[in-house]
């Protein structure tokens, strides 16, 4: 631990860096994994099995989590939620259109 400006800060361990990198990677991959679902709805022009309410709720939750990530300067959360908001907004639009 180090003392900086009267505040004691813990040093980051190497395992913390690995977890941070993993969280950032998963935060990028997970929303991208939703693209095939969006493609299916666009291709079939059928969104009858996709819930407008569910995807809208996910989108609202992502906005809250994005604000949390921004407030705490948590890059993995910020990246993941920005990507989720993009993907979820497209999904909500496709459900609304089809």
C-alpha cells in the first residue's frame, strides 16, 4: 500500500490487470454476439419471438450502468454499455419495424 496525499491506496496486483483486460474483452465480445439475432430478424423480417419490452428494459439498464461506469471511470463497463446500447437500440428498432 502507498500513501498519497493522506490517502492510503492499494497497489494493483498482476491478477487485477488480467481481470481488467478480460472484463474489457468480454465487454466487447458479448454485445457483438447479439448481432446474429439482429441479422435473423432483418433477414426473416419477423420479430414475433423477440420481446420489445425485454430489449427496452435491457437498454434502460445499460444507460444506468453506463452512467455508473462513467462516474467511477470504469473502462470495461463504459465500453460494454456503449456497445450494448448500440446493439439493443438496433434490436428495439427491428422489433418495432417488423
